[in-house]
C-alpha cells in the first residue's frame, strides 16, 4: 500500500533534465528521456559530467509527470536514465507513468540491486539496458566503485527473469582491451545470456569525467570470442 511518504518523493527535485522526444534511446519506440541527477560511479569516459556531479535536480518527478500527461497518445515510452536512476525509489513514479499508458525503459549500471529487484517484481519495467562496465578485476578502476557483486546480482536477476533487456559495454581501447572484453563475453556465456551483446564506442567529447581523448591503443575485433551475437554501436 502506498503511503504519504511514498507520494512525497514525487515532489523531490531529482530530475536534472528532460529530453522531450527521441527515437534513438528506446528502440522501435518514440519516447522521452528523464535524466536523474547524480551517480554512484565516476567512469572516466562518461560524457554526462554535469548530471553525474549534480547534487540536486531542476525538476521534480511531479513536473515530469505533468509533461508526460501532455504527451499521452504522442509518445510510446519513457526512458529513465542519468546519472543513475536507481539511486532513487522509482516505484510510485513508475506506477504513475504506467497509469498514463507509457512503456518504461530503464538505463542502469545495476548496482542498486534491491531497487531493481522491486521494480521487476512489480512488473513496472518493459525494457532494461544494463551496463557491463568491466570485468571484475578492472571494475573499480573503470567505475571508481566496489559494486561488481551488486551488478552481478542484477545481471543474474535479469537473465533469470522475463523482462526484455540488453547488456552493453562502452569501449575505450585505452581502458579495455580485447582480453577484457573476452572475459565479459565468457562471463555472459557462462550465465547462459542468449541475447545480443552491444559494444558502444567511446563518444569523443570535450567534457567527459576523465578528460579522455580518442584512444591511442587499437582494438582488434577479430580477436573477440565467437558464440555470441555482438553488435557495435
């Protein structure tokens, strides 16, 4: 049963920004993106620097819902992204989105397992894009966090569940080499992950957290293991 406290969260200013229309962020859907402030990681290649470091948002969840009410019949879905959306209790927000008839896609690093588990149990998510940042031995170096075990639990949850999802890795060849990606592939195969594995190339901008430029190292795709469908973005 919802409590007044649950609904009071909708007034908190935790939304950094809204992208009012996209056909790229939720495949085969017209959607908007709700960007949540703050993140529990500090990945060097992240280009959402302002969002990651933001202490507060510019809009409340109720503000976002007010916008969504004007898009009923015009958009198909809502993407919850960030930052890290699961840093927050999303249950009541997602319930309200569902009442409006939208599908929900969650972009997540998977390190808030209990929040993800709750959303899955309540059938509030239609699609999840899970970031596999690095193999366990490089996870802290890449993310500046010690949350690989939490991520691993989230991956297991999605693989064993019935919610459509994808696993994706951002590749900067100075940070991850062919052996690192093969270790990720081996792990996915050992868990019986049967979906497409997406590898997205580092987006070279002037405003990423680690001030990274285009990689100096080369990456040989031919050295990657077979037995899994890999799509490069």
